[in-house]
C-alpha cells in the first residue's frame, strides 16, 4: 500500500533528480562547448545565465522541497502553489535564460520560424496550456497522479511544457523588438488563461471537496479541506490575473514606445535625405520640342 510522506519530507525521486541534473548539464553545455562551436562570436550573457539559474533553483524548490510532499498528500493549496511556480516563474525564466542563437539553430528554416509566429501558434498555445492543466485536474487523473510517482512526474513535466508554450508568444525569442510590445499580445493576455481562471474561481467558491485524498488527509495548519481548496482556487485565479495586468501594461507601453521609435526613424530618413537626391515630378525637365 502506498505510504504518505511526512509533511516535512524532501522528495528525492531519482527520476526528478536525474532530470534536474540533465537540465543543468545541458544548459552548461549550451553556453559552453556548443556556443563555441556554433556561435563563437556570441557572448555568454550574464543576465541570461542568472535567469536560467534562478529558474532552475525555483524548479528544485518546487519539486524537491517539502512543498511537493504537502501537495501530494495533504494540501491542494500546496499543489496549486507548486503549479504556479512551474508555469509563472520557472517557464519564463527558462525562456529568458536560453540564448537567441540557440533558437535560430533549432529552427534553421524560415518555415519553422514562421510556424511560431502569427495567430496560429498563440491559438495552439492557449488551447494546449489550458487543456493540459485542466485535464490533469479531472478527479480520476488527478487522484492517479497523487498516488503514482511516474504519473506525478509526468504531470509536473507537462505543466512546465504548458508554461513554456504560453510564455512563448510574449517573450518571442526569435523577435527581440516585439517582446511585450504588441497590441496582439494585450489581447493574448486577456484570453490565454481565461479557462484556468474560471476553474480557479469555481474552486474558490465550491461547496464540496473535489479530491478524496485531501478530504481524508490529516489536517495541517488548522485548515479544513474546503478552506484549503478555496486557498488553492485563489492561487489559481488571483496572482495570475494581477501578473497579466502588469504584463498588459508593459505590452501597451512597449508598443507605444516601439511605434514612436519607428516614427522617429521615418522622420530622420525623410529629413536627413539630401534634397538633391529627391526628384519630384514637378521639377523634372520638360520634354524637348
């Protein structure tokens, strides 16, 4: 019979530790030997290394610390905090941390790069992000993941993948000048997590406990199962919406700044062009008679 971990237990799942080591080793290989071979002129940017390191340490915290044991056996709110860290902290830090030349290497053709632009990819990202998370929270699937280490690991890996997908249209690694600087990104932020927000609000005000494991678990911190579930729903619905408001503001002002820069560039091109190079139809020589 599956025994529950203690609330203070750290998780040393070999599969998780191996995946964490592979992630760190792969990144060191990318910014070291691979960069020297593929893009020797590209500098190893400190801010990207710091971003990836912060994301990796947050991932360790989410998967190895007692937060994982709490989420698996005791508190739905601990699970939602773990989910929030994966999709809202780790995923964007990983995208920021990976160098631009790597994306051009992984997507060498214009067709592949164009597949991540436009309207289709963000649409797929929205559907995949919400679909992955919501399907895993269907009670039979969720309960199975709580009691199976391989399924639990697969669940967390798919959450991280969902986070990477939903952040791509906002950070756009292939288009530096449009990162958080597009009116389309404002619309994207409005709709990208709407189904998850609805689920969070529904969970916040629910009058029954969705998952038997939490209903039967020993009570911690004086929280009843319903109070714990309500806190979990609030974590799903509130912080993400506050972050979306901040990001929409950044996207709006970034778009305005980009338009002003483009207008200034057009004006410089117009006024800096020597007058003798401008041949106007009214100034052309009349035809010989």
